[in-house]
C-alpha cells in the first residue's frame, strides 16, 4: 500500500512517527521545490538516505563528511572500482584506515543529517513505497527515529525564527564600516569563512548559498551569526533588481566593492585568531 500526500497537510514529524510506531519497512520519497530525497526504513528504523543523484557511495560519504581528503577520495575511488560498498568497507577496515564503528558512525551521522534537512522543507510532496528498497550492496544502519524527530522539531523552530530575522535571501551583504568590539572573541567556522570570502553588495545571499551548496537554514544561520558578531550588515544588492528569479544563475562576484575596508577587517580577524 502506498502512502501519498503533501507536507503542508501531513508533516515529516507525523510521517516519521507513523513509520516508527507501525515498524514500517520501505522507502519514503520526498520531492521539494528543486531537489528530492529518498529515505529507507527497516522495521521502523532509519537505514539509509540520499539526496537526489549525489554520490552516495561509501567513499563519497566519507569525503562529504570530511573523513578523507579530496586526494584520498580520488585514490580510493580509483582503487575500489568494481567493489561494492560492503567490500570496500571491509577493505578499509582490514587496511586499518577505519574501524567498523568509524564507518557505521559516519553513515549514521550522514543519513541522519539528510533526514534533519528535510525538516526545513516547508513545501513538498511525499510517497511511501513498501516495495522500494536500496541496492543490496549498500551498507545499512539502524537509527531510532525518536531523537531524529526531536531534533527535527528543534530545527523547525529555528527555521521559523531565522526566517523572521532574515526574511529574504535575495538581499546582499556588506562589511560594516567599523566592526564591533566583540571581534576580539571571533572564531569563524569553515563555512563562515566561505561566506566571508564572497561578502559583496553585488552577491545575494541566495547566490552565496547556491555557490557553496548551503541550505536556506544553513545560510541564514551563518549570516545571523555574522550579524550578531557585528561583522556584516544586510543591504540591497547593487546593480540588480529584486527579486532575482533564477537563484544562482549569476556568477558570484569575488571582488570587494571597498577593498581597503575588507582588507582591514580580514587582517584584523586573522590577527585575532592567531593571537588566541
């Protein structure tokens, strides 16, 4: 029997509760505005998940979760051609690259994060297929849905709050003329550095998010933290009309409008981090 519906009428939390309580086995397909996800469950527990046509092989997930470098990814990919994920996992364990627990922990975290991101989708269609399962050569995990539902509910509240604080991603960013005194305690994450590197009144937040493969929640979260730190402010994009109808279609402008302002700020950030 196939379960179909709209996320506006039947929330992801309700879906997961139903799957968990009924000990369902099958695949939940969720189609959003621009991408889709497939989540497989075995006896009411999360077993596997994938966004679109992303490389969901074991080596691909190890790379996406920063467990291996780009060079290691290419090397393992080349050497493991023709091997299933189960065979590759065994090879990596026997070669002492990873323990069995390392591999399962990585997969559990990645699959859980795929589901967590679905909680930020306000619109979309879904259907649950009991006879649709992932390939047998994929490594399955076993994750209870209770904590995923709790984390998802938290993300929904966070998404609503950040949408109130940052309503439109078609606005741009610029560095403040005089960064706040809290710059002394600055500690930027890798993703924050990526956003900082393209802060420019010509770039909309939507373009920045698309360029760095950030979700709406992730870009809003980063921008909000930079706003709170007193490093940036939100402005209307220069030279473009709002709204931008094709997000990501225009190139990110890497050249700052005010070079001296940006150079001074970046140098102060770097100097402060080196002194910590």
